[in-house]
C-alpha cells in the first residue's frame, strides 16, 4: 500500500504543504482570520462584486423565487429561465451567437476538449497554461505538445513538426495567465493557427470583466470568433459569482450540449447564481470606474515596488506576481506579511515552475489606495534578503 503519511511529511519538509485558511465574513479586502482582521491581496474578485449590495440582493431574491438548488442537470429539469437569460446575455457580452453555462471553468475546459477532440487529434498548449487546460487534453486522451510560453514562433515550429501526423489540431492558451498576469500574444497565435488550419481556444478566466471594457482579452486585442472559434470564460472571478461558460457559434454549442460529459452529467448551478451574475454583468457595465480604479492601483503598486527594488513580473492586469525563488522563502515572506495582518498567499511548485515561487499579489476595485500603501510599506519593512 502507498505510504501517504510519509509523502505528506516529505511535502512539509520541502515547504510544499498546502494549508487551508478559514476566513470569516464576506469576500472583501478585509476578512477575519483566527479572530483578527487581515487585509488580503489574494482574491480573484477583481471588480469587487462578490459582496456588492445589488448582486447580493439579486441572489437572495432569486433564492426566494427558485429555491437554493436546480434539482437536476440542464438536460433534465435543471435549466431554468435564469440560466437561459444569462446565456443570452453572456453571448452578447462576448459578441458570439451562443453561450453555454458550466458549473466551473475546470469542467468547461474538460468538457470542450473531451467533446470535440480525441486520440487521433493533436493539442498544442502554452507551457504556463492553467492546470485545467492541461488536464483537459489528458482527460480526452489527445496527444499534447507544450510550446514555449507566449511564443507564436515556438508554436509554429511545433505545428510544423507534427504536420500530417494527426487529424484536427487544437491550440489552447489562457488569455491572461493566472500566475504571471501577462497577456497571451493572441494575434500572433491566431495567425499561426489559421496558417496551419488549426482551431484556437482561449480560456479568458482572468480577462472577462477586466479587459476590453469588460468584454475580455479578445476584445482588448481586437479579435473575434473568426480568429478564436472557442472562448471559455468564468463567472467566479471579476463577476464575483460562480460557474463558467463557453461561447461560440451555433454548431459548437449544440455539439457541447450533446457531447460534453461535464455538462450532460452534472446538476445545473443554482438559478440564484445565474440571476446574481446577470446583475453583476449590469453593474460591471454601468460602473466602469471599477476598471479605472484598478488601473490606478496597478500603476501605483508597480511604481512604488520598483522604487524599492522589488520589480514585479510584467502585467497590466490585477495579477501582480513578486518572484521570491524557493518555496521556503515564499512561505517566509508570506508569514512575515501575515504577522503584520496582511494576507498574500505563497504560490509554490508544482503550481509554478521550480525556482519561481512567488507572492501572487492581486488587486481589486474594492481596495483603497491607502490599503495598497499599507502592503507596500510592509514589503519595505521585511528584510530585503528574504526577497
């Protein structure tokens, strides 16, 4: 039998043990942890909508109307008017004919690749893609080739090497990379994919709501359905709720309804979540100051940390990674911040490559400039050799 206890001890010894934090209260910059108030910079609630009064009230009102559960899968009795209306509004948001709801971004990615591609095809993925995208190819049994991060030329070289060896070819990239905060070179990837007759799929989990006036990374880059036929987005980040969607043409969505096992064989998300998301979409559109405020915070943080000799990875998004190096150092800096009542999670291998453990600092529209200054001051106080 496997010795799980020894494996856990070994993980601890390498500073790779993961520990859950139990927070009290709503999603907000300040939370209660172990009886004390901490200022946190590790939430993906980029627009500060998870605790927005209008979004909360929409959820509560819908729960009173629909109850708290959908009761069945979308293809049985779980697909309610709230789900259908949200799909239509998401399709408008990203300028596509159809959108289809999934319970999570992970399930959306597994569902798409598993439904559309198989072992006779070929998938090409950015080396720093999210784990769900890598797992999607493995789950579907599709041969997987990983190309150098954000390098269209490297992708083209991979496509040239495997030309005529497989059936359909699928290129997959994050729109915004979750641990780096940088944008994929989508125009370059689209050009390469089109030259080789390959599909292009983009997971825009961290771009929807933030970039392109809220429409996402594709809008920011000026790309549409012709260049990127398959678009995945999540609702639990900038929109503050839960779930995900896939958007594309009529044939794509109908195929997923028939074939995507992670759609067909799971209970639909609660209708109340769909209604809350519909309101979050409206708030996102009406309160553009949230994106403007985020930009101010990002610029301020980057300028001040650079002045301290703490350069962040290049990023225009709310994700601002500070590379520390080893897992042990990342934990030490995270704990030093927590001692000052500031919560920033240490991100360690295998989530990021060996030697690039980091603080993944995330900003939200709910943060104030004074709160960001508090983080900057705390980082300045920590012994420079720790960084």
